[in-house]
């Protein structure tokens, strides 16, 4: 450990981070601090703590100038020097994983004496995830300055800290079930170069970016929205079959759920995976649309109204931020949550071309827990594999028009498992007004609903039995036998009757 000249001088309130020196470098190595600052403001230093995953609350109008270097000094003594002109509180948490409990600084509160109640959260540079794209792989977005690390069995905490020091990383969180550690990197890091570097280390089993999954762009379908809003809510004169279980048969990982629409008794659970303290909402509308298809309130064109009569218990999970983006870590956490509360089906009406080893492991683990996973194939006819749909354990769904033909924008390829109606009219829009929409997202939610109904009728069935019955019920469409467009067949009205006995 070494410490060079280090000063922290109280400044007047009119000094700002932009008026001082370069952006400081901050790395948190467990209970140790590495800091380099050249005439930087305290606010700029604390912003780098925030970049490293520490929540910062600060009294407005205070600042200081920081100059010098701290190299591996215990965090509490280092912060005592850095914040000696102020009062402060530190909040810690323990990250559990294959390396045992590892301490992490969770938040800092900085204030002048007597002003504790005046602290406010330090504004973040931007909301949501900062998106990075590799020039030669633009369809594989990832979170900037983050990576995911899996360690080999037998790796010690000291060896892991050496890995973090090698990449300049700070531990942010873990997923103990899969042995994944999320690491925050210094600003503007070359994530792919560091991933390649880590893969050469014997202590690392897997290293990859924290990939981003994006909701598909809205796709309008020709047709009059007033002609078909499918099943009306219970109490409007329709003969509906209410859910008979409070156990969520179907979990929908999407943009949330609008509080302005009535789902009668279909929604038995709501969970915001990004902020569990927040009431569930859906400013994008995509998640609400998928919930309407899954619950039976909207029946896609090409199926009779009767298929919307029976409700299924659904769990609405907000996994995507207000920009329509989710991360590998967020999706994996959502899968674990859905498995813990007993969901039988998971619908994933989105995807990316990035093949994440960590997401694949999470999907495999869910499948081993007897969960059917369904995903959309994508709304661009590229033939390229889209994940999670292309994982072997997932039912990949392409979309059909109301006449049973393949929707012109549906993706296709050798990974397609089935096709389903993917057009319909919605009383809520997706990034736009209510109306007629199309997409493999709708087709995926339609297939997920069919599986959920099957489990409601056959609660003792396994995932293998449900999938076998589903594929046997499909109607052969397109080229004879299994093909790249309809997979093993179409979930049309006849197939629906064969599968569910309606």
C-alpha cells in the first residue's frame, strides 16, 4: 500500500466539477480504495463512486478540491481523509457468492454538521443503461463499462481481487445461483478487450459483457382497431371462466403493466425487477399488450373469440427500463424470481443476436425446474439466430397473419419451433396510440397463454409432457414437415382445439 500527496480543501459553493481538473479515477477493491485525482472537485470524485455502483447522497452546495493518490488504503480510513471537512455516513452490504461473503460499500451520505436531513441523491449522468455497441457487431448491444465474470471452483477471494485489479474493476453484485459477479469498469473501458484478457486467466470460467436486450420497435398492422378488441372484461355480459388458482401460471418479462386497464382477476402478481419499491407501471405499453394477449383480453386475429374465455393467472414482471432495455443480469434475476414463486411458463417477447453463456445457463436451470420458456423470433426476416429464442430449451415462435400466412416481417430460420397468430387490435398502444399491431411478440404471448392454459387443465403435467402435447397438436403449415418458417407447425384454431380440447 502506498499513499502520495493527498489534499482535500473546502471550497465555496460556486465551484463545480466542470470548473476543476480531470475526471478522477476511483476503484473500490472490497474494503480498499484506489483513487487518483488531479485538482478534481469532491463532487467529481463522488460521481466516480456512483459510476462504480455506490449510491451517493450529498448536501447541495458543498464541495471540495481533491488532489493526490490513494493506492489500496482501507476504505474507511481513506474516506476519513477524503471527507474530513464534512460529516458522513457509510452503508455497507455483503455480496454472497461462490467466493463467500464479500463486503461492498452500498451508499455514502455527505453533509455539513447539522444538515443530515438536507442530503439529496447525486444526479446520475443519464437514466437507464448506457449502451455500447461494437462496430462489427452492432446487433449485440451491451452495458458500457460493465462485464460479468464466473470463477472456477477453488478460486480464492484474493485471486478474485487480483482479477479486479487487473481490469480496474469494482464488484457491484452477484447472482449466487449461477456464480456470476457483475463488475463495474472505469469510464470508457474497452469491454471486449478486457473480456478477452480475462478469458486467459485460469481463475475465470466465463467472462462476457452484460448484454442488453431491447424491446422490438412498434409494428402497425392493417385493420380497424374497432373491429376486434377480442374478449371484453368480466362483467360486460361475456361468459368468462375466472382463474381458479392464485399461483402464477405465466410470468411475462416485459416493460411492466399499465395501472389504467382492468385485468379482472388475471393478474395475481406484479413485480418491478428494476426497482422493487416502485409501483408497477408501463409507459411503453408493450408489456400491457403482452399481458392482454396472455390473459385472453385480446385474442389475435386468426383465432375465434372463444379462446379468450378462460383466464389464466399471470405474473407481470417489469424487466425493461423506460427506454425499452434490459440486461443479462436483470433477465437472469427475473428468471430466478419467477422460478422461486412457482411460475410454470415464462414469456419473453424480445431478443438480441448476442449469445450470452450466462443467460443460457439461467434458461437451462429454469428448464430443469420444469418451466416452459417461450420467446419471439424477431421482427426482421434476417434468418439470423435471436436469443433467447434460439436456445434449445426455448420454444421459438414466428408470427402469422390472420389468413395463416407467415407475417412478412417475421424472422425465420432453423431455430423456429412453431408459428402462431401475431396480429390484433389493442386498446393500448406500444409507443403510440391504440390500434392494430403485429409482431412475433404477440405470437409468443399467444403460445405462452396456450401453455399456461394447458397447465391449468393439467396441473400435474411436466414441461416435457406439455411441450410434447403442444407439438403434436400443431397444424402442418408451409413446406411439408418441419421448416424454417413455421417450425414444427402452426397454432391455428384447429391446433388450439387439439391442444386444449376447446
